[in-house]
C-alpha cells in the first residue's frame, strides 16, 4: 500500500514535468534565461571567469542548468558555471560533485580545454577514492594534451598519470612518465610544474624505500615552496618530510614537521589536510607512548574524514589506528579497525595500504595462535609490497613472517626471513623499525626457549 504522502510526491513530480513540457521550446528557453538572470541579480551579478570565489558559486550548478535550457547561445555561460560549481564543490570536499561537474564541462569542450576538464575530473575522482576512474580520465586527458601541442599541459597530464600509475604498483611506468613530465616542464621553463613533478618523484622514491634520496628531494622542494610563498605546498612538504623522518626513526623531527604541516593547513582552513596531519601526529604519539594524545588526534581526524566522506584517507587512518590498538594490548579493537580499513582499501583501490593492513592482521592472527592463517595473510602482504618495490615494508614483513615461523617451530625459515628482513631495514635506514622488531624477536625467542635469531644467524 502506498502512503498518501509518497503518492502525492510522486504525482507532484509527474505534474511538474508535464507542465514543463507543455511550454513550447522557445518559451522554455526564455523562462530558463529569466530564472538565470533573476538568480544572478540576487547573488551579485554574473560571475566572472576565473578561480576567485563569487556569491553565485553556491548556486552554480543550478545556474548551469538554466543556461543549458536557455539555448545554444548560452553555452559559454553554462560552461562557466559548471567550472565554478566544480571548484566550489572541491573547496567543500564534495569530490563526487566536482568530478560530475568537470565531466559535464568536458562534454561541452574540445581539445586542450577538454583535456584540462578531464584532468580535473580525474583529480576529483582520485580524492574520492576512485583510482581506476581517475586513471582512465588521466589517460584520456593525456591524449588530448599531446594532440594540442601545448607542452606544459602535456607535462601536467603526464604527471597526473604518473601518480595514478604508481597507485597501481607500476613503478617503472610511473618513473618513465615522471621523467618525461620533468623534461617538458624544464624545457618550457615552468618552475611551478617542475616543483610539482619533483614532488611526485620524491614520493616514488620514498615509497620504494630510497629514503635518503627522497629526503634530499623533499628538502629542496620545501625551500622552493617557501621561496614562492606557497603555504599549501610548504605544508605538504613538511608532511612528506615528516613521513621520511618517521621511517628513519627520528620521531621528534617527525613530530615537529607534522606539527608545522598541521598549523599551516589550519591557517588555510583545509579540513581534509588538517585531518591527514592530525592522523600523522597520532601515529608518532602512539610510537612515543603518548597514548592520550594519540587517541585524541586519531578520533579527531577520523571524525573529519568521515564527515567529509574521505574514504581513502579514512582507510589509511584506520590501518594506523589498528596498529596503535594492537601495540597497546587491545586486539579486539585492533582487528575491528583493521578489518574496516581493509574493506576501505579494497573499495578505493589502495593496494599499498591494503598490503600494510594485511601485515598488521597477520600479527594479530599469529598472536591468536592462528598460524596457518597468519602465514597466508603475511604472504599476501609480502607479494604486494614487492610489487610496489617498497623495500622498507618488505623488510618489516619479512621480520614479521620470521616471527610466525618461530611460533610454528620452523627455526631455519625464521632465521632466513630475519636475516633478509634486517638487511633490508638497514639498507633503507629504518632504525626505528629495526629496533622495535629486534626487541620483539628477542622476547619471542626467550619465551620459546631458543637462541635469539640475531645470535643464531651468521
């Protein structure tokens, strides 16, 4: 049985559409134009071209719809409001809306302009956690920019595609595209584009365990961003340096860098990046034993990500929160957080953090005595880390697999994995992880009544 209210609403929509189509096309176009002009008049007049905020931005999508209905002569006005609506949506972290509006803008555009719109749609899709959609949009944008003959635009498209390719573990192809983009930016004298591309390359270096090279690159980029007075990029550079400091065991330097990033992002009012910086601070506080501070930052960041719909960032935070719970004797909460994180990583095609989460889940399975499950899960994690050539995490996971072999009484396998894992951690300079894994290993060996693996290994 249909309720009276539902029935009324359904019929109301039908009547509205019927009434709309009773108007002749020319009359409908005039009405749309009148509506467009009335809203513009109430909101300070027609919005100009460009990125600056304007009172019409809150109504931009509606205005684009009226411009579309007003006829072909209003096509440029429609495009203007689609672009303004997309930028407004991005400022509000409504990435789904931004992607949809940029796609509509692309549908009305051609050549390099269409390539720009597709690239922006790809960035919005990536922010929303739809990495496959982002990759496809960046590929289409690159074809258009190559055909346009505009080498700076081509370089920007190559950089976007390089970053998206790295998300799927194709390190060689990502590196090739970054190098192509860098050469084009330098040939055109585009210093801003060169800096953005160098940042992408530095992230690749960090993700593949080449931490000293990544650190030098991030320091150079930070100096460049400061000289340019770009507060957003300066904050991002502090965040990237903080990650390198974390991975090389310099917790206090990491905390300082993340705090600087947090202060900058707060001053800019960028809630998404504030939450990312808070989550990074939480991880550092957890490792340093500042448990109350860690939980405060984790909960604040998680609430923001959830509120903004940042599914990808929410998944990353849940992985780190799960590790925090596991390290502090809260296995039930840890498993819940990690299971939720794993689902989000798979939903958002975040293979790198899927691998990290699997590694953490393997340790929980080990501690619960589910050794066969632990070994299967840790092998999945190891496969993905090797695909991404992340030598730091490969070393960490090998040490963890060693502990699973040790728990199962497979001492020879445990010694081999320990030796290989330690070698990788020393190679990449991750002294913090090496110290923590060594303490855990010696405690496990003592409990099992066997010689410590670092003493047993040649």
